[in-house]
């Protein structure tokens, strides 16, 4: 069994560098929709040709080839449309290269894992950190065949990467594959064709500072009036001066509308994208612009008022509030979400859960939320987890990267810092040290709740365990206070008692007179005189005190 891996230090996640808001284009006329379809289809065909040319250039791409492609596109559109198309092409090619690198890494991990397991005897048990041999000779044989298939696939992908060859499909490979499974997707051929064409349209324009309203191609005025510059072949269809087409719809951004209006009035750059939702038959426009990165606060300042530890799971967020010393406060909270259904439904569920989490954090007065820096890229392959298909589907469906990015963006406006911590051993050690002590007869602490405490304590720099081991010398505090949070000079329950002036209670003899005065009286009260007679044993003589009484004698 190998040793524990090193745990990385927590850090404050940087804030967002851009903003995107969206609104619906309402009250479009049939002529407006026809014009949008014509412009989108024309520019989409140009974008497909430019992407093909960029892929053919490969690693030989240079500024000269870029300028040549842009000049060729300008004759069929305009200079600004050509610039937007070439920029989108470069971004798509770079994304394909990053995906290709991740694919190579995944294939390499699979090949190494299969080789390791094939070298072990059949039926050998694995350890906690690595699986053992295959369970049967039949499985060993099938995995040997898969090893050859993966090695051949890895060699092909490596050759493509060395030569700068990428495989990109405008519209998406998933939607292209849906064409062969229309019954399972519950789509007709006409509906699929409409969706495919809409995905391949191009109606995006980059902003330009100093120009009117921050964009010369797709222009939206502060009052919400939308107009776009028509490409050269469609310029005769313009209904506004200078070859522009004004839409009948108006735009009003509900989210960050004032910030958008300020940028538009100051002629600062704003990028726009018009897209068509085939499922709802609606047109939308998205405005985006860059913002200066928010200055991250020091981690000590963010943790001054405690932290909320959050454990990310497949269907909920488990959160617990911790004070500045790492002690859990109150009860844990659970924020559920459902990741089934469409993409829009999943995004809405994640946003709703994060909104409730941030509102609770503001109510508690906490300025930091600790989350795990999860990355399941190399952990969800079937070569590592074998036949645990449901577990692989579970970790593949967890919105780890998207959730942290969205949480960072939403928390930027609330002043709450997001602290990313190393996820190593948080669930295991949290359950070991916190699950049982925090469980009561009426409420059981779950493993996820205990993991949230471990995440919060790791963000604060405290060990996950509740108390360090006592010193060996006499099992006492001769080497310092036992608790991790308390400083050596702090006087606690296990520390020495403070020196108090005056006599000690246990050192002062009892006051005999005061004790006798408060003791219950054993005298006889005379009703006529009202006087109290006290019988004192010291008044008796030695003979009277020790002389036995006769039987039947009266006192």
C-alpha cells in the first residue's frame, strides 16, 4: 500500500473576466425572420468554408494566411463580418486541439491501466489505490484485444496531433449522429433538418470600442432598437440607410441592464450573437463584454468570519457553516438539484441551487465558500473502474467544472470569495472524524455533511481531525495545549488555573460559630416567657457527661 499523496494548498478562485446577458427578440415580423434566416445561412456557409481552409493549413498557419482568408471573405460579406468569422474559426480550431490533447491523455491512461492489469495474475485482488488482476481468463483475453484497439487508436490520434490535423464538424457531432436515430430522439426528418440548419447559421459580431454603440455590425441602441449590417450580396434588401436592416423587435436586458446601457452610451465594445431556438420557435440575442478581473482578496481576510464548506454530489450540495476556528455551527444544509432532462433544465437547476447557497451565505454573514477543486477527466474511464458502470455514470454526470465556474461568476456580485481546496481524502477523513460525533438520536449526520466540514477545515488550514494526539510525556499538557485551534498562551479547561488573590476555599477552616448559629435549634421554648433556653454540653461536669442513666429516668 502506497503512502498518502501530497495535499495542495487552498487558493481563492479568480473572478470572471466577462459578462453575458440574454433577451428574447419579441414581435418579429415574418419579413424580419426571413431576413435573419437569409443572413445566417449566407454567413454560415462562409464560416464553413473558412473552417475548412483553417483545418487544411494545420500547423502552417501564419498571419499571412489569416489575412488572405479574411480578404477572400470580405468580398462576400464585409470587413467586420469577415473578422468575426475568422476569429470564431480560430477559437473553434483551438478548442478542437485542446479536446484532442485530452483525448490523447485519456487513451494513454487507458493503455497504461490495461497493461498493468494484464501483467498481474488472474484473480489477484487489488489495493485501495489500484485495481488488481482481471477476474477470469475470458475477461483477460477480451481486455488484451481492447489493448490492441486502444494502441492503434492512440497511434492515429498522436499522428494527427503531430501533423496538426483536427476533426471538427459545424453543428456538432452529436446532432449529426442523431440523424441516424430519429426514432429514439423523437424527431422527424424535417424537424432535425431545421435544427441542423439553425445550428450552422452564423449571426455573431465582435464589438469595437469607439464606434457607435460599441458595434458596427449588429447595433443595439440604448432604447433597444436592433439593426444589423447586411452582407454585400444582400445589401439590396436593406430597409435603413447605409445598407442596414432594422428589426421591429426591441431589446431590454433585465440582468445587468444598467451596466449594458452605460457601455452602449459610452461607445464601448459589446459583442452580440443572435440565435434561434428550434424547440421553442423563438429568437434570442446575447450581449457579452469583457470586464477587468476582480482583485482577489487574501485568503486570511476571506476566512476572518468563518467559511461554508460545500461537498458537491450528483444530486445535491451538502453545506455546513464553520466558525473561524473550524468548529461546525448550527445544522447542515442541503441544496438539491435534478440533472436529468434538457441542457436548459440542468442549467436552471444548478443556478437555483447556487442562488439558495449564496443567499444562505449572505444571511450567515460569511464571506467565503469552500468547494473542492474536482477534475474527473482521468478518473471516469472504464479501464480504472472496470465494470462499475453506474459509478462511472455518476461521476461523469457531476457538474464539477461548470458548477465552480458558475458559482464564481454568481458570487462575484455578492462579495463572497470562492476557495478551491484539494479533494484528497475529504469524504473518508470527514466521515472518520466528524460523522459519528455529530450524530444524535434524532438526526443522523450523513457522509456528505461530514465531508463538507472536512472541506471547510482544509480551506482554513486546519487538520481535518478534531483533536491532535496528547503528548507522550505523562499524557498531559507539558508540551502545549492539546487543541489545535487554541494557542499555547490561551488558558482553557485543560490548562493551569489562573492565580486569584485571597485565601483558598479548601485551605480556610470552617467557621464554628457561624455553623452553630445556622444549625437547627434543639432547645425547648417556654410559651409563657417566650425565652429560648440553650443546652450547652460544655456546662456539664465530667462526671455528669459520662455517668450512665438509670432505666426509666426522666429528663
